[in-house]
């Protein structure tokens, strides 16, 4: 993976770097570094989350692995043929993604799971570089409004022309941006996002990719 897409040693955001150091002291067995994208290098489906979770990707080194949000995500990926199994346990558990890759708008764990605008902007060139590797006709699935806006910024499109809305599709120059509420514990517990709603978004992604649902 090129350094333009991911830098495992990045410490450009002072607040995030200091927070990772503090978390590493408390949890010395945790990964506690920028979390790399995971999946197929030639994927036509790119899933973009917000940032690593404290006891999930920040601990395991794989996006959406070890936390509640990953349960629904990997179950749904597997059901639609994008993952070799339905449960992601660790970065070395043998799970493989098929025609799919998962990344985050911010690669480092933020305090309280809330990156500030400057941190999102600092990490945005990595996302832009990754989006630039996608084949024409790909689908980018943004999980939540922050991921959606990060994608729009990364391609230089107008935010006002592409408002976030669950299941909305936005035709950009080289790919389609598809929106979903984030599969967070809060959203699933409150019913804002149901398994059926999430499943429908992935069915729509497969349709946009030209694959049978």
C-alpha cells in the first residue's frame, strides 16, 4: 500500500498522537497506531467509516473488528458475498473481503470517538488517494454524515450539492457515493438503523455495481 494512501507512522495530528500514546500505556497489547484499510486491493466497493473504535480497530488493527459496529457490518458483508465469513475476530483470523475494502475517514482513534474538523481535514488526502485507486463505476459506501462529507471533500465536489441521507446515491465523476446511517451501537439500539435497512443498502450497492442481489 502506497504511503499516499496510508502511513502507519503518521503523527500529523498532535492531539490524536498524544491520545494514542496514552491509550497504549494503559493497554500495551492494543494496536494503537493509524489503522490501515482492509480488503481487496482491486475492490469495486469501498466502505468508509468514521474512525477506529477504542476497543475495536484501535485494539485489533483491522477496521470494525472487535467492537459492536463490526458485528452487523461483517454479517451483512458476508450475506451479500463480500466477505468470506460473517464474524471478524482479529487481524489474522483468515477472513477475506471479496471485491470490497473497508477504510476510515480518520485513521487514528479520536478521544470520545469524535475527531475535530482539523483532524478530518489532515487525514483527508489519504482518503483522496485511496479513492483515486478505484476503478470507474465503483461504489463508495459512506457510513454516517462525517464519512459522507469526507468523501465529498476528497473529490472536490460541492457539499451543498450532495446532502447526506440514508440510502441516497450520489453520482460523482468516477464512482457512485451511497449513504447509510453508521452501524453504531447507538443507531442499532435506538432503531435508527435496522438490520433490514442496512441489508437494503448493500443490495442497492450490488445493483449499482451490476451484480445480482
